[in-house]
């Protein structure tokens, strides 16, 4: 079952307000500002930041022409569209739990013989793909939603060809923050705008899990500072479109606070089979 109130809200806003299409109709992630101190926070600035993050992840994944790439939690297909525009002769798969997002993703993608794509409605923890069939699995800003990271890693390991890579981005807590992220507040004070999210996986936990699963090489990049202008952009944008939601404000503000304090990092991580 899909329980992601922020996507319910987004889909409703996308249907009502044309202002929302440009910044959130393609990518739904935090973005990457090359020079955060020079962020103008305009919509175009944010769109550029979202393209930058996608570009950064694909470069980290060392994607090359001719590869088979699976984008897990593909949202509205922004990453797949970037791959189609940037590389040749790819075989692309997008997987998402939420079929409404896949319908929208179709509008962002080209049905071209050069890099054909297939969108699949399914769960990241049970990948409907054969063993050793994929060169690269991407999971852009979605792993914290998955019901079980260990199962996801096992599934990715199974579907990857030898030498293939898993690349994802995640909000990663410092060790002392991890236990606090487990505390459940009673509703109405419990957070729920972003749905089921678990931010308890530290870098050390990821390294251990990758090792236990059988992955070898690792690569980690801390881009927290490059994501911080997003919070100011979201505040400005919410004001402009008249969106107000207590839970959204509380959750986003908490994330901003712990990120600015250096307790929650935004990382790009990669592991090779
Ligand atoms: C923050 S959005 C990121 C979307 C996209 N990767 C992007 O960068 O635009 C998180 C995505 O994860 C998807 N998702 C959440 N749980 C999932 C699961 N168990 N299996 C597959 N997709 C899932 C959501 O539907 C949503 O599209």
C-alpha cells in the first residue's frame, strides 16, 4: 500500500496549479547547488539544482552508453529522462510502488528505439527482474521509505551483473542522532507528511550491510552543504502557491535544523558487486 501524503499533495497541486509543474513535475528530490552561497532561490535555480543532483548521481554511477539501468523509486521519471537525453543505447527500467507516478513519468519520457524504457509497478524490496541482468541500479532519495534496507540490498545484489553498481542518495544521521530518529511521537504531534521514513542508517551501518551482502568497493560523497538552499526555496515556494500544512512545516524544519547542525548529512553512496 502506498502511504505518501506528500505525493498525494503534490499530485493534487500539479493538477490545480501550473506553477508547480516546473519545479516538481520531473524530479522530486533535494537538488544540488554547485555554489550554495550564490543560490538565488528562483524556480529556475531550483530546477537547475535538481538536474545537477541527477547528473552528480549518474556520474558517480559511472554510467556508460549501452548499459542496462534500473531506477528504483523513479518518481516522475526525471532521472530516466536525463539518462535518455545524456547517453545512447541504454536499456532503461523505472520501478515505483505508486502507479499514479508512473502514469506521469510516461509524459517525461521518450519512446525512442535508441534508449527504450519500461516502467514497472512494484516494490524495491522484491525486484521483478532476473538475476544478473542489470549494470546499474539507481535509487535517488527514496531508500528511507523502503520497508527493509537489507532486503533491498540483497535484491539489488541479485539483479546486478558482476561489476555492476548500486548508487543512491540518502539522509544519513551521525551515530548519536540515529537512536533519536526511532522515537515515535503520538498523533496529532506525530510527523506524517512524508509518510513512512527511517533515517536511522549511519554510514557505518551502510558499510556493514554492503559488506554482509557481498558488495566490494564503496564510494561516499557528502553533499549536505550543496542541498541546504532547498529549505529556503521550499519555504518561498509554499508561500507563493499558498500551501500550508503543519506536519510538512514541522518535518521539513526539523530536517533543516539537524542538517544545519551537522547531525544529519546528505550523502551519495555507491557499492560495486
Ligand atoms: C523523494 S521521492 C524520489 C523520486 C525520484 N527518485 C526522484 O528523484 O525524483 C521517493 C520515491 O520513492 C518511491 N517509493 C517509496 N517506497 C517505495 C518502494 N517500497 N518501492 C518502490 N518505490 C518506492 C515513492 O513512490 C517516490 O517516488
